[in-house]
């Protein structure tokens, strides 16, 4: 008999050789009908894998992330079978599950695949699925694997890097694929499938390798799930920040300037400035001091910090000056510069904490295929700050930063988030710098602060920065997508590498603890996510223009100007549309530009000193007529309600 421990801590005894599906059936037939994957002692297994030792078993359904991963990985196998049948002679490479769906990288050779081919592939996938083929794993020798793939250099390369005795194939129907495992019981569970797109992808992500075709797809256990997902995709396209950024005239990309280097147009620059001033005001209350550092630094600076060793090969290459042997780098991070600012003078424990803040632009050489609008760029501005404190101050300072992050999220409408405690990967210590003792202190500080603040947390191993653990805020947007926004990091290592000190009460020199924090993260990425979250309908306090004054004809131009001046005197941002166009056209265009308020002025309004107010997105609800003073109060009340002052 073997003892199986379930997630609730209960222990059940079974005959050796029982499978996860047998265990599910012993619990309930309903559970068994829904189980599609399993994990045993932390390792993904098939639902038909025989269990022969004591261990911890977790059963997954479609509602679990792991269940979806198995579902989508299994569908990638079925799609690969369909592709081989429809396009003879193609070479398959890899086909993993991803966050939403799956892809398969394929060398199509002489074949071409276009959008017009998607339906026939989808139809064949569903035909295969309806036949309810089981997924069966089997071990093979390295020689057998190499023999099967003798004409596929991609699979051969993968197999050459595997050890004999660790190689497995997955079979279903007439199809076989090199695979580690993790499948649903049979293809019949796949009820709906859609190919989403095709794109170019270099083998193993290396531009020096052959370019393959990446076929993206997604699948579901119900047709309704697919229908809902496709509707969500359409809404995501409508909210795409690249589309909205162009419509709202916020930013622009120029090939002459360079890929991944955004140009901020006047309205976008005003939006950025408003966000900066918002955070600077809160930071000032919290005791931060603004600093400014250059866009470049000597290579040695980043060698000292460790950034060059970790990122140098994949970043912009050194800038050589006329002086022999002198090398500079475009700044990849602000923290080394802030360490040197701290080092500008000696400090006492009485002077700490020091809190240096900077909206500092940094540069990373992202591969062209990875660039995406504002979310993945080569030059971006971080709302960076670095706090230098004594070990005794660390707990309170960390909690104060959490308060600041929560204030930012609340003011901008991000209410659904999880705090991710990002720790070291215990299996890969070579990825990190610093002693185990310092890492343990830093990790404990984050865990305790998050607990005391009552944050909803998850722990992720391997997600720490190379110099220290992090508290990353994972925010869900209006479409339910998860984004990493805001980070707080504890660092004992850079103070050592830069020999940072302060004089303690014992008159001896001690190392400060360093906190890295960025509530926005990257201004570019934050604005992109905010654009998509709000569909361009920013909070009223942040809008580039809060109102547009629409005159019924040129006769009312002077009154429109008077209204504009009164609004400006009360710091309400407004434009005037005096064009010789119909009021209907003016309203339609103002709706597209997402002006929060449209103020229509004509004979009645001029005579009574009023404005006819139409709110964006409220077609059919009618306008309200109010005095200019009432409108000013309406705007100020809404701003005050959404933008409360930061309380320290």
C-alpha cells in the first residue's frame, strides 16, 4: 500500500500502481470527470501515471493554471499532427503552452501559411479531437530518438542535449512528438480551438539561427469559452495602447529615431508631466529628495554594481571616447548613480534614512522582435528612488513605501492586485550576488512587511533581482489581464559593492540597507497599461484636456473664449472648437478624442451665462444646462474625490 497526501492535508491509502485518475474517482465521480492533469511530489504527471511510492498528489481541472497549461500543451500536439497532415514535409520544433494558449514553431519549407488557411487547420484539429485519442507517454533511448528525427535538425539538436534514459515521446492517434509530459487524458476534451496568428520566430530566439513560423492558437473545453475569449480579444484590440496613443496624439515612433525609442507628443508629454508632478508631490510629503544623474556612466561603474556582468552582453555596447581605453555605457539602471550620490559625503546614523528620487531615463537593448509599443522599449524612464537606512529602520521604511504604492494605485483606479514576493531560485544560486546571510535577511524583511500590511500575497521563486528579493505588485486590468506594476526591493549587496557606510551610535562604521522602489515602474509601460485599462478615459485629474467648448456657430466665438478663460482661471484645461462644422460632427469627433466634457454654447447659453454639458460616452442621456460656476464646481468635486492628498 502507498500513502497519498492530498492538498487539504488528508492522507489516503491506495494499492501501489493506482493512477491520479483512480484517486480522483475514489473521491468523487464528479471530480474525476473534471480532472485533466496532475502533479505528484511537485512533478507534472499524466492522469494515467502509475503511483508506486508515498507522496503528495494535486489534481488539476480547467479552473487551475496547471490544468490550462496541460490542456493547451495537449492541443499544440493535436495542431502539430494537423499541420503535418496538411503540409507534408514540414519540420516541427517546439510547441509549449503559454499564458494564454499555445504556439508551435515550424519550419514550413516550401509551404506558405496565411490567414486563409486557418479554418482548414482548425477543422482538422477538431476532427482529430472528436476521435478521443489518448495521450500516451513512453521512454526511448537516445539512439531511437535520433533515428526518428534524423531528418529534423531542430529536434536532433534538442535530443543531443538530453541524457540517455531521460528521453520520452508522447503518442496520440498516428502522431508522435518529443515531449516531457503533462497532458490531458484524451483529445475529446478539446471542444473549441482557434488559430490566432502566425509570426516569424528565430530558432531558440537567436537572430543568427533560421527563422521559423510560429503558429499561435488557443483552445477551450466549451465553445462558449472560445466565443467569450474572442470577444475579449476584440475589446483588447479596441483598447490597444498603440491605437489609442495615435488617436489621442500622445506618442509617436520614428524609424529615423530608432526602434523602441518613443517620441512624446505635446499631449503625451503633458500627461507624463502630470503623472510626475503627482508622484513628486506625494514623495515630498514622504521625505524624498529629488536628484538628477547623467544618461551615461563609465563602464567601471556598472562593473562594480554587477549590471555589466549580468546584462552587458545583451545591452547597448560601450561608447568609446577619443581618450584611449576610456569607455562609457548608456545607463541601464539608476541605482549605481544613486549609490555614488550617497557616497558624496559621510553620514551618521542620525542622518538616515536618505531617500533619493529621480525620474531617470535608462536604456536596454531589447531585440527588435521583442519590442511592442510602449510596453517593451529600448529607452524608458523609471520613477526610481533609492532609500538608504539602518537595519533598524528597514521594516518601517519598507512599509512606508508600500503605503505610497497603494496610494498611486488607488488614485489611478487599479484596485485588483496581488503582491508577489519574488525570491531566489534555490536551484540556481549562480544567478545572484551576495551572501546567503544577506539574502535571508532581505527576504525575511519583505515577507514580514507584506504580512503586517495585510497584503494578498503569492510567493514566486526565481523572480528576484540578481542583487536582492522583491515585492512586485501584479495588477489586473479591466480585461482581467495581469501586469507587473510597481516594485520594492531590499538590497544588502550594492552597499557592500560600493562600500557605502554610516557612522553608528557606537562611533563605528556600518553598512546601510538599500531599498529600491518604483511605484510606476516604467513611465512608458505604466502609461500603456493605464491607456488599455481605462480605454483612454483617464481619471479626470489626469486628462490632457478636461473639456472642449463647442460653439454652435462662429457668432458665439467670443462667448466660447470667455468660458475658456474662466475655466483656465480655475485650472480646468479646455479647448475651443470654433470650426464651421455641424455640431453633430463636432460632438462625434470630441467623442473619439475622449474629451470628458463637451460644453455646447449658443444663443441661450450666451444670454444666460451658462453651458450645455454633455458627458463623454453618455449618448442618449441628454445634456444638462448649468452655470459656468456650477460646472467648475462639478469638475473640482470629481477631481477632489478621485485625487485625495497622500497622508504620511
